[in-house]
C-alpha cells in the first residue's frame, strides 16, 4: 500500500453571512496547491438531506441534526487522512462542538481562522441573501467567537481577495502549537 501524506485544513469560523464562502472561494482561487472547499451548505444544497420531507414535518430535523453535524465533522478527518487539503466553513455553535472537532482532528494540521463582521452588516447581508432564517446572524454574532482561540482573525467586511492573501501568508508561516492544540491543552488544564 502506498503511504499517504495527510492533508491540511484551513478552517473558517464566522457568523452566518460573515463572508466565509467568499473567503473560501478566494482562497481556493489563489492558494498554490489544490484545496477542496467543503461546507454544510454544500451538503444541504446538493440534496444530501431529505429537505422536502424535513420541511413537511415528516422527518424531525432536531432529531437528525446532531448526527448530521457529527458525520460532517468525522468526514473531514477521512478526507484529510486520505491526503486532501481542505478549506472548511463551519460555524462553531458551542464550545462543546469546537472541542469535539478539535478532538476529532487531533494530530492534523488545522489552521483556524475567525471571520468577524459587524452585526449591522451581518443583518443586512442576511436580509439581502434571503436564504437564511432572519436572526441566525445575530444569534451567531453573540456567541460563536466567545470560546474560540484562533490562529488568525480576519475582518469579513474587507475584500475577500485581500483577506485570502492575509490567510495564505499567515498559513504559510504558521507555527506550532496551532490553535486547536492550544484549545485542547487549555481544556485539559481545566
């Protein structure tokens, strides 16, 4: 069997409508090696979920939700262990989710980026998009960065290309321990 060099992950965390997708596309278009762009939205939009039956109430999303996200997170490990480089968008809804993902990806090269955006701009974008429940951006804004420790923070109100250049530069010069390792150590010292 051929030995495989594990891939690397650039993980983007930000509120709904903060600019994660625009940044991920800019990164994918500028970084020197092939990176996959993966997100929950890609799965949702591709028809992976029985969305019509969830919307009709036939299937209860609340009872499916945790397994869906857990499966998504575990799939990232499979992709990276197979040698794929990933740009991942994921909203860290709770500290438990963050630490679960840090544990799942333990030993992997994960560069954790916080994508920040002013609340009024998040809400403006959310309304303009029209494909998100109103209020998601506000909910995310007030919680998702509070328990995170990042390798880099970017301003989602800036041009995505400029932010991509910042991320690529910081990613190229990253040093260990990376944020996920520091998060696990902080938890273990508890």
